């Protein structure tokens, strides 16, 4: 679909320096110009044009009358998870989830609107405040007890190294390596667990290098200040795609799981409409093009399901 393409790029607003904290890895104020370019490129935002996606009448007819008459799908999302969903330089919601939502809206003949929300408060508000929640939700049994979920993407944990893998990193073995990652994420726990396992086996421990943002962590690896970058697979893929070939992925995606669009359990018609729209985007190639624009084509799935087990 030639109508889906990155049209321009802008840059994320810089994080306040006060967020750094003395406990984090040193600021990269002495980066080379190449590293500075990498940092900017890693934060570049592709704007994806979905205007060429046409409404599919038989799928639009599946939308519940109340939403169809309103003409808009309201989404709740935690806008702090690039590249899935985050705040762009103009203050609006951006990310591949936001583009996927817009594409779903086009198929169903609906406008879309994303409201910023606290992640833990999205599911309780589905069906009342929000029609859907597309915010990098992993599908799991606990969530399926509360809501319906429509699969659209697969994600896990990934690794990236400086191109050429000069330090010979062979995931999942990280013993004795300098591991860069974004602080305050699940990767904090991964580093602790892997470090303990290394030492329990008599090996060298991990040198933990947490950074405020993933772009800083990626720049550290590209510049040789760290050996390996770890993170969620969408985050790593996005960093590699925008690294000007200074980073490459190594190893497999670990602990891969489906992500789902959250719908109220008492809205089976809406869930089926969303599922059918996602499947249409898969079959037409539109979903692949959206994900490719964000460096996350590897997250493609072949079939969308409601409440996959």
C-alpha cells in the first residue's frame, strides 16, 4: 500500500536533566558527533499516513450502533512507552499503536482519539471512559478474566550490540559484560537475576549500566561505553532501525507473547469488529507497513484472535 509511508520526522523533547540522578550511568556529555547523531536518530518519529486505507462496509457494520453513531473510537493509553505509544514533540500521542488504531478506525469508518492514562487505570475504565485500550498490553490469563483482548502484535525481550559484535556477545549469556538498559523497566530485574545466576555458577557478574532513556543506553553501546543493550523487543528494534547501522540485534527474541487491544467483555460485537479490522490490515499488508515504519516488522502475526489462549 503506497499510501502508508513515513512522511517526515521530528524529535522527541529532551528529558529534564534532573531525571538523571547520581545513581545512573554518567551523562554522555563528551559523546562524539556520531554518537550525538545516533541519539537524535534513535528519537526520530516517523509520521505514518493511513489516509489511503478505505472503509470496509461489511466490517463497519459490525461496530455497535452507539459507537457508530458517535463516529469515534476512544482509546486509553499510557503515553510513556516508545515506540508503542508516547508523547510527540507537538504534545500529541504518537507511536505504532496510535497508527494501528488510526488504521483500524479507517477500516471501520470511525475517527479515533487517544486519551493519556495511567497504565493500571486503563482496564478498569474500558467500556465506560474508553472504548478500547491499545497500550502495549500483554495478553495473559489475569487480564482475560476482566476484559476481552484482540491480538495484533508479538513482543518479548531482545539484545543489541555494536555492529560487528566486537565483544562477542552470545545471548542469553551476559556474564562479565557491561549491560546498558533503561532504568525503571523490567530490565532492572533481568539484570539482577542474570547477575545472581552468573555469580552462583562461579562466573563474573554483570556490570549494570542503567540510563534514563533507551536512546542514551543505545548511544553508550554504539560508542563502546557498554557491551550490550537489552530491552523489550519493540524498543530494541526501534533503536537498531534508527542507529545508522551502528547497532545490530543478536540472539533471539525471548519470552515472546502476544499483545492485545483491550475491549469490554460485554462488547463482543466491538471485539469482533476490531479483530476483523486487524485481520484486514494483516491481509492487505497495511499492518506490516505501519510496523516497518517503526522498525518493528518482526512483531507481525498472521492471525488476529479474540481472547487467544
